[in-house]
């Protein structure tokens, strides 16, 4: 598939900008630019997921309660949610590359500021700022790549999801190792923040606007969309957003306190907990398979089956009190369905539920829906643990809650997607 490069001539809003045609990007430049985008999303994941395995040490240093720790583990998603809709608005009007680069700088600086916190309030602020940048980046990446790879959107999102999963996989291992080497949990935050700034600098020169500014209407110019609702906020996007809310609360509540559960309830060592957490990321590398399937099968049914799998795996994790080796298998499976199947397919489905000119708003809607309530998922999980214990809390938030997502998905009509065969 050949994509015509669209080059903005100024930083003015897209509607006011004259575009000039340029020769199609070479495969090598597409590959290099896409690689940098995937790497930037990997660092995004590392910034997010280095916090949970270090949380026991952070709580000990600051004297945070379990509820405070649970909130800090997931409240960066509040920043992501706050960024979602504004980012969607900006992406429909300004250069996606500009939004992308600014977002990487914001979350990298927020990550580097985290160890400078003097207490709960300013650490919360730094985590939210980091999340704001991460939300902007998520919206920018998926809007840009959703347009460029319009015919293979699910597969492209799956590859990006693999980058995220690699970050989830290596962040706990690197974070715990650096903490052991330096005797402080501070150093991983400085390292990952610096990596983000370096990638932003490289992307400024090596990620071309022909990759980020492609007009999806031209890619899908042979299709008509009379079968679709005119509004971006229609039955399908609303149902998918409800599903995104439920999935975000279940999955991020689990991610935020999973290492704490392993250490405090199952008495794993920090290294064993980090290994299990890394296996989550390893499981998320199935995102290529998940995205590939999402391009070829009924995406609604694939999401329903994935939610049911998460519920079953949750029962295994919180009811069996398994040994380390078995727990790592459960963690891998949770990563596979939660990160590898649900995330990329929810993201691509919500873009398919709107007309091509509205994908920026759809991307922002997904970010807000998925990450907004998830900001409080760790606090909710911690409160449930205090009231009912780990087993019952896991049953309520990670087993029962995904079933509500199944109900929401029952209202989705794939025949009204923009890739539906007419």
C-alpha cells in the first residue's frame, strides 16, 4: 500500500494549512519512523509500570497507607484522561507530530520529577503531569497510525502494543535491579525520563510528517459512509467507551497492586514479584496476534471472549494462591488478554465506529474513557482489600467487573463500522 506524504507548511491549525504534495516515503523511512514511535510508546509504558514494583519501598520511605499507595500507582491515568479529549480536539486541527513530540517531553519531565517529591501531594501532581503527557502521546500515536495504516489498523496497533508490552516487561526488572544497585528507588525514574527526552530529540528529525499527517479520507477514498452515524458520539462509540471504562478500572486496578499482593499476601520477594509483573508484559506481546485477529474476525466477539478470559484468569490468581512458577503463567495470560487483545482492539474498534474525519476525536474519547476512571482503580482496589481481603477484592474488581463490559459490548453493531463490507 502506497501512502502519499502530506507535509504541513506551518504550525497553523490543519484546517487553515495548505498542504503540498511530496514523493511517497521510502519503506526505510516509514520503518525508521514507526520504530521510533513504537520505542517512544515503550518508554511510556516503562514510566508507568516502574512504579508498582517499587511501591512497597516508596510507601516505607514516605509512610503512605495502602490506599495512598494504590492511588499513586494508578492516578497517572487521571492525567491521561484529562489529556484525552483536548488531545483529540488538537489532533483534528494541528500537526500530529507536534502534539506527539510535546507529549513525550511532558511525561518524561513528570517522570524525572517523581523522586523529587516531598510528600503525597506533590508526588500526586508529578504522577498526574506524567500521565497527561502519556495521554496526549497515546491519542497522537493512535490517531496518526490509525490514519496511515487505515487498512491494517488492528495489526499496526498490535505492533505498537508489543512496544508497550516490552516496556511493561523490562521496567520492573530494570527498576528493581537499579534500586538494588544504588540503594534507592530514585534512579529508574531518572533513567527512563532521560530515555524519553532522547527519543523525542531523535523523533524531531527522523519521524517524517508524511508518516504522521496522512489524510485517512485519501487512504479510504473508495469507500462511502452513509451506513454510519454522522456523529462521533453514537451508539457504537458510547457502548465501546463504557466497555473501555470497565476494562480500564479492572485491568489498571490489577496492575497497580499486583506486586503488592504478591509481596504482602503471598510473601514473594521483590525480585519474584518483579518477575511475575514482567511476565504480564511478556504476555502483552501477543498484541500482534490480537491486532491481526481484530482485522479479520468480528471485533466485538473477540473483545467479549477476551473479557471472559480475564475474569477466569482473575479467579486463578486470587483463589489458588499458586507457587511462583504457576503465578507467572497466570500473569502471562492476564497480560495476553488484558494488554494484548483488549487494549489494541478496543482502541481500533472505537476508531472504526466513526467516520474517517473523526478519528482524532475517537482516539481522545478512548483515552478519556479507558484511563479516566482507571485513575481511581488502585484506590478502589485498596479499599476493597481493606474491607474484604485480597481474594474477595480481586473477585469483585477483576472477575465480576469485566462481565459488565460484556453487557456493554452486546450493544455494539460492527455492521456500522467504517471497515464493514458493504
